C-alpha cells in the first residue's frame, strides 16, 4: 500500500538533511520552503565530527565538503592579553574518524539542495510555500495549511509533518501557543568574512577575549594558491544590558563596520590585527544571540519539530547545524524501527529532547566559552600563566564535559555503530 508522503516544513539545513535521509531509506516526502529562491546566504558554520559522520553516511563525502569549507585542525581560546587559555586539536587531527568542517553556511546549504535535487528530482523542494498550521486527522494522517508566494493557500495531506521551519516556527507556535518569547540575554553579534592570511595552524578556530567581549575567527575556505589568502569568518560579540529587550526591527540585518568596530579598536597582536580584519570585510550583519526555552515535548500526534524549531540554541558551541543533521538521522533510525508512524516520532522525541534541551541551556551559559567566565572570576582576565589560574586538568575536564553533552566525545563517537545501517530501507 502506498502511504502519503511525509511533509517537511522548511528547506534549510535540517529540512534538507531530513529529506536526504528519507530518500535514502525509501520514504516518500515533499519539502515546502518559504523563500522563492534558494541562495547561498550567511557566513560561517562549523560541522562537528558527529554531523560529518552522518553526512558521509548520506553519501556527501570529503571531496564534496571540500568545495564548501575546510577541515578544522585546532580549537583555541585566547585571553584578551593574547595568551592561550586552552587549545586542542580538532577533527581527524585529534583522532576522530571524521573531520570537523568549517564551512560557508550558504554554500553548504546549496550543496545539500543540489544533492537532493540530483537524487530526488528538481521538484523535490517546493519554493514559495510556507507551512502555517496543521491538523492531526483521525485516520492516521496530518493535513497541513500552506501559504504560497502568489497569495493563495492550499492544503496538503501527509503521513507525518516534520517541522524544520526554524526559530520562528509556525508549527511550534501552534503546538505550544503559550511558549515564552524568543530569549535574548544581552549578547550582540556582528558577523562577516574577510580575505586574509590564516593564522596559527592555518585552520584554527579561535575565540579571543573575555566572556563579555570577544572575537571568534576561523577560515572557511582553503587559501588561494596565488595569494595565500583565505576567506576568514569572524564574529564580534559584546554583552549589553538586555533589560529593555531587543529594540530594533528584525533579528538579522546588514550594518556598517563603523557601527561596532570601535569596540575592538585596540585589539592588535603580532599574530592578529582585529581592526584590519573587520575593515577588510565588504559587509557585516548584526544580530542578537538568541534562543528559545526548552519545551516539554517536540511532538503532537503525527507532527514533530526538528532543528531550530525544536531547539534553537546560542552558537557558542558551534553545534546548532550539526545537531539539526543528527536530528534528521535519529529520526530516520526511528522510522526504520517503528515505520512511518507516530510511534517513530515519539521514539525520536524520547531519544533527543532531554539531552539536547540540556545543551540549549548549557550554551546559554556560554557553552565551552564558559572557561572565559572562570578566568574572569578567578583573575579578572589578567594572567601570565593560565595554569596558575585554572589547572590544565580542570580545563580539559570542562571541555570534555561539553563534548560529551553535545554528542561528540571522541571515544564514544568513534566506537558507535552507524545511526542508519548501509542499505536500510523502511518496509
């Protein structure tokens, strides 16, 4: 018997990873995406080894990822004085079986979209269609309301609805109408990219500064053979008083470099000139660091949340996109175990909601950058030798705890069987 297709609301990273997973295991689907055209928007993201493992298992291999990013070799936290607080190798350099990829978000998104269309057809993603609501039907299906870009509306019936429609999810709002508003704790970010020389290992993720003011810097391309320059992703952050709430219109907007560069005017080191890095960018984007409070369930009958719709989190741990990919694979494994049923959604919810909600709150507390808070508390950010402030074993234990919570502890991940066995299909 032919089952109605699974409806996926949202054609972002989580939605496309879900579609690729469903195609792999033989489940029919339709993706409905709000925007009328997919474009390579955004700046840098990090794909942790647990997510890259899943991409490899989806058939998106290292050469493909090499076209949109670069393997990260180091993660380093540096004090405002320029002295190292903590540094460790990352990805295969650390002993993982899979790399950590620092990628251009937009180019990675387009790689997923083109891969899906090559496998499932160009009509696999229906653009200009926004899912605005749903109704669970007595017969074991779900009907979805959709607004189209031309102003018309339609209804689609599917076996399940997977809502990967982001932090402003209409499906989540219907599922949890009394949820608190988007949470902003006072951190303000400016993002951009600059053509510059890579530093340290040549592929290092660097967090520089204090818990109240910092720069995050890492390359998202290989160096140009002729010039040696790479695309360097940077994030400038300051913490302000959030008591008045977010007063600007919108959550992500272009901004002039002069609007914020003064915060970092004297951040010059022999290995990094922050003012020059900022002014080397053609454009910057301003957005508050926001998330949502965890909710008691991601599921309502045959409807389930995924990615930012389920667990929008601060980007302090560089694992928001990674978790969306892992979500898709855990959901696929649940469908293999339980069929295209509400029981599969319940199993997915039971597996991920608790641990991932804990990561949301952990990232709100600054995630791995919480070490900067400890440095501030213990020495006011002034030190010559970090071992005199936080012993090496304590720093290592802090980072190990975060990696375990976020699902990419190396020994556990390296020993884990595939989330979805090769060739597995829903019968």
